[in-house]
C-alpha cells in the first residue's frame, strides 16, 4: 500500500466518484488513477467501490471504513509535513564545523559574524585540524560541516560542495633576495632556499612537491606547520621562504613581510564544504552553506537539499564558475 494510492482514493471520493475529475485535480492521467485504485483493491482483497459498467456506482461498506481510515492517515501525513516545516524553520539549535586553521583564521570570521546576526540562538562550535583530523571528526559524528581543500578521498561519506579557488603566495622578510628579482619568480628560484610551509598530508600526493618534481627539482622543506601564523613567525626568524594560501597574506603582515604572487607556480586549489548524505538540513544550515559559498543561488540550494549522491551535487556545479579568493586588499572575484 502506498500513500499515493490513498491520496488517489480520497480524490475519487471527494470528486463524486468521478475518476476523470479526480485525475484533473491531481494533475495526472485518468488511466493512472484507475490503475492505482485497482492495485489497492487487489492488495486489500476487498472492493472499495461498486461498479456500473466502466463507472463507479457507489461506496461499499468496507470502502466506507477504508476511506475513513485513509483520511486519518493522510491527515497525519500533513501533520508530519507541518512538524518538519516547523523544525526546518526553527532558529535555535547548534552547528559544529571542522576545518583547517587557514579557513578558521582568514575565511570564516566574517561569515560567522554574519551568521550570528541572522541566527543569534544557534550555538556554534569550531574545531580545527588537518584533513585527516577533520575526517576523524566526521567518523566520530562530531561535526555537521567539514571544510577542507583537496583530500576528497578521506570524505567519501560526505557530499562535497565546491566553494572557491585559491592560489598560493610567497612571503619573505623585507630585503630578501627574492624581492630583488624583477621578473616572475620561478620554482628554480625557490629551490635555492629552505621553505616554510604547511604540514603535508599523510595520504595523497602534495601538490607543492608535485610541482617541483614536474620541473625536475626537489624542494628544500626546512619547516612545516599547521597554520599560516606559525609559518609567518618562522619566516620572520629567517628560517626560510614561506609558502601559504593566498588568503593568509594578511594586510597586517606588510610592516615586516613582503608578499610575492605565486599564481601559476602551483596547481590552483579548491576548497569545499561537506555534509553527511543523510543530514536533515535546517534552514540555518542551508544559510551557512550559502554564506560560505555565495555563488550558490536559491534554486541550487533547494536542489542541494534533495541531492543524495556526489554525482548529483557535481551536476549542479559543472558549469558554474567558482570565485577566486585572494589575500590582503583582494576581494573574492570570479575565477579566470
């Protein structure tokens, strides 16, 4: 027995046993309604309506009881939908996010500030870690959203929404020899210096190392850290040339550090936000998604609620140009 069959049954009764009128009310075909009524009667083993030729003549005693119960069932269905709508619209609850330091420090502050204005009664929990640690948070069911770059193989249980692109920037103290080069910096230039950059992923190939290898070079990685602020500290100490995400090139750093554009030296990276396939999305969760990935239109957001596979999510964005996020003084722009 299907809810659709009960819906058709009530439509027939409420339209004076006229199947054609019931079909028109339901925006479906008359044969389709007749077929579902026949299947329902066969499953129940009783005749709900008497027949006069090809038309319905009346309601049988058993049919009266069935129609009565069908009304109760469909009313409860409406009640459940109403309850779900109320739950969706509620503006209190909690939201837990797992992300890297770079996202937490340089991308999320403005987003979270706006989110707090819209939903002051929603508690926010921000957890930081590497991609592997964030994946562990997902497995432990500790977070609602995961935000990371690459490492998609660690998050096969999530639906991943591509959010924006970013490049890397080189940071050095003022007066460093690299600042005196009057052309675009190359990987050969960087290979002459110890590098200070992010901790490499334990799984998957580092795009930074791959870029050097493609040029037949081996990078001299002198120090790695999880967050850009620590990298900058050690660059200031003279331990090496820093390579950080472009959005981590903060305006406050200009007093003692110089930022050198590294666009094109390394593969462009894409940050995504992910959530469980079986997640019940509250309105405030969808609005957070849209704040983090503002290129999503309302129609896409609505379609995203119904997507259950990564292929369906990818289809929503296959022809959508992601924004490009930069550093100090840069705005989020359309990607080239």
